[in-house]
């Protein structure tokens, strides 16, 4: 049976707009509460090394409200210390390059096994559910399995940018990898580049347990307000199941 698909709302770009003027408005915490009121199951925030959007203070404040926080971060010593100090509900390990505009690809879990294995164990010991943000490929799912990761999040940015037959092929790849992960006891999630127009086929993949969506929802909020934008996404996700 297909269970309810959780929606994690990524509020990074509320902080991007706030930081453009260096003040306190718009407040990511207020956005988190509005998203939850509209049907988000949790909040996702990426604390980047350069703190270009979400700041340490934002994480402090997000930990004070009664909403599960999925902290996206690079697998560095600095971020491990922050995660262990805060103990968020979940951590999603992402690759990070200083010069990139956004997270451009998945983590190479296969190549980074020796670095990630002890890192994941530390998070596990602290009771933090860790996921690996990976490409939907067999090589990466198998690497996640060797790492005993409880969760993987598939980077669906390629799907989001393709069209026509190419998009159909990519969708099948994501569905196959979600099935492979689930068959092996890993909970699959997906995120990156999802919009009202492209979310339904992804939401229909029965093994996916969670979608993390940010940029589009915050952009759409300019026209309709954040609550309406989250509510519509929630409706489209539910209708696809
Ligand atoms: N999931 C992960 C791991 C991400 O890094 C991002 C982007 O920060 C998202 C989901 C959300 O992507 P988007 O902002 O394109 O919806």
C-alpha cells in the first residue's frame, strides 16, 4: 500500500531574500510556521559553509519550534559538531562547492565510503536519522547500502530539467532506484527542482516517503503567498498517490 508522502519545505530562499538587505525580514521561522500550517510535515534548511542563506542563529531558532528539522549539510567536521550540538530530527548529507549556485549533483557515496562510514555512525549514535543526497543510480544506491544509510534522497534535478522522452526515461530510472532502495530497507526520498508542473509523476512513485521542495515554493509565494503555494503542492502530491 502506498503511504502518505511527506512534504519537507526548504526555507533557504526565505533567508536569501532576508539577507539581501541584512535585516530580519522575511523571517525563515515565520515561513516554517506558515508552511506547517499549510500542510508541510517538516522543514528543511541547508546550513552552507559560507552561510549565504541560512545562518547558525536560524538553526538555533528552528530547533526551538515543534517541527521536525531536516538539516542539510556537507559532511565536514564543522557541520558534524553543529549537528551533534543541536540533534535535529534528520540530517541530509549533500556535496557542497563554494562556487555553485545550488547543490548541482549528488554525493559520490561510492567514492567517499571511508569518509562517510564513520561520519554516519556518529550521527546514528546521536539518534539523528541521516540521509545521503545521491544521484538515482545503482552505483550510488549500492554504496548507500554498504554504508548502511537508513535513508537516501534522490537528486531529481536532471528529471526536472529534461523534457519529453528523455524525462520519461529519467523518471523510470528514479522509480527503479526507489524500488531498489526500498527493497533493501533504505527509505527513499527525492528533491531538487520540483514544481507544480513536474511533481505528480515523482509523487506517484509508491516507495518514495518524502519530497523536499524549496525554491519553487518560495518563488510562487511571491504571487500567491507561502501558505497557498504549500497547500497547492500538498494537494498535487496527495492527488498523485
Ligand atoms: N533536497 C536537497 C538535498 C537540496 O539540496 C535541495 C536544494 O537545496 C532541495 C531538496 C530543494 O531543492 P529546490 O530548492 O530546487 O526545491
